[in-house]
């Protein structure tokens, strides 16, 4: 059997080869990783890391989870891909399972990623006959042109203008500003239940309920981007569950595949019927391998009681960090296992680098906050190891 040709070498050598072969969209990689197991990673130089970022909230079940490996391997050996002229059993089963998590009927459009799920939702909003979209300051919904149009950060947007228009941004969490912006020409309001890329910003209680009331009053769609918060990340299947509402559109990705690329745009109620044949398409979306991965993820979360673990371990993580009473820590915000350590100084880049040197993968989305989005299988012992090392990391960051 012919062996696959991969690359070996030290981290430094592989990083040099990376920069020579890949487009410079991400800058030089922080490490070259070669293996993962559970909540841990190993780099090309043999160093071990506790993964508290989960591939940016993707690796919901950690690395090399045996159930996911078995499901994907078995499916790939049976049927790997069919065009969208045909259906497959995993695709149907996953769609039905996702819809069972809601209280109203709906339909699913599968994609390969979160940004593509938002592109599908954007097109659905145009089928209302309206074009006006309300998004929020600090929002992040993806990098493709449609998703970028409803993403706030000027540095992401300005190089690619003009973007699809008729988008208005209002302050996040401000129900009065939202009410003032929505009118009878509004197609949709798009919201993250918690803003992840903006530093895990949590809106006031009742904000999503008010958004539902406002959109209903004006006949607009409520489009909730649950790409980072959904599929159990906050301790509920969806972050909006905590407010007891039903949106019209829900987009998911990241944790749904536990590392296998998949996304979904879920239409609920009348919104489920807005896309019809010829309106949209995808080559790889919902292929049997990605679909079986999603089905396996949902199965394991239920089987192993991981929603409860997300709550228990997330609370332990937040409380343990706050109990340090370190002068650099202003507090911890977020829910479940999507948390931010609020910093009193804008040194998050330094904290993240020192943490990596100490064997912990974390993230600095904004200068004054550290984001944590670990696998749902994280244990309290893992938390304790991180918290024990954290004071020295924080102190050195301001030295």
C-alpha cells in the first residue's frame, strides 16, 4: 500500500514550511499540533497542552472521541458522498434529530460551516420581499460577503466594501434601540444570544424575549446565530432556550460536528418554507460523513449527560477564577463553557502567550478579555490544574 506523504520535523521547521506554502490569512501559527486526545493536545516538539479553546468552540467532545471516530470511519467505509440529487439516511436522521430539539415544526438546510449557514439565512430573509436587516455593534457572523455584511468590525469589512446593503447596526443588548430601528420594512433581526468574538458579551436578561416581541409586531424574522453558543455550549441545547422563546431562523455549526465540518440553517414555522427548489444549493452540505458526525455528537451529549457537565464544570471554572481575587481579573462573564476572563488591563495577548508557554490553550478575542470554550468533557480536575497555574501567568503578564 502506498503511504501518504506528510511532513515531519520540529515546530520551527514546520512553521517555516507553513509560511512558504499557505496564504498569509492567519499569520504564523502559534504551534504545529500533531495529536489530540480528550481535552489534550501535543505539538510537533512533544509538548502537551490542556485545550481550553476547543478549536474555537468546535471540539465539543474533545479530540479523537472514540464514538465520533467509529461513526465517521464506518460511514466513510459505507457511503462518503452523494450529490444533492440524492438523500442519505444520516442526513435525514440528523435533520429530524435537530428539529426534535424545538417545540414547533421546521426544516433544515445543511452547510459546511457557520458562515455558510448564515449565508443561507440571509437569502431566506430576502424571500420575505423585504431587504432591511438589523444587526448589532460587536456582532460577528462570518467572513463571506453576505455574513460579513451583518458583521460589525470595521477592520473585517472595509477592505471588501461595498457589501450587500440595507444593514443597520444598533447597540447590542439595548432593547429600546432595537425597537426604534425595527419597522414594517424590516426583513430580519440577527442576534447572537451571547457575542463570542466580541469577548463573550452577555446581554441583559429578557433581551431576546423583547427581540421576539419586536420582530413579531413588525412581521420581521428573528434570526439567532447560535454557531458558537448552540449545541450545548451554554448548558442548554441552544442559548435562547433560557429565555423560552422560539426564533424563526437558527444557524448552528462549530460544536455540531466536533471537528468534522458541518453547519445548518434551521427554519422554524413559516420560515421553513421560504427557500424552494432553485433558490439555494450546496455540493458538500449534509453529506453522509458530516451528517453522521453531527448525529453522533448529539447522541453522546445525551448519553453522557454532558449538558449537566457543561453547567457544573463551567460554574466551577468561573467561581474558581473569581476566587483567586487577582488584581488583573475584573470578573468572569458568560454561561456554561463559553466564558471570558475580564481583565483590568488590555494585556490579553500577553496572557494568552504565557498560558500557551505554560501548557494551556486559551484565546484573546479582545484586548481586555480571555475567552475559554473548552470541550464539554472537561473535568473539575482539569479546571483546577489551569486555575493553579493562572496566578503566575497573570502576574507575569503585567510584570
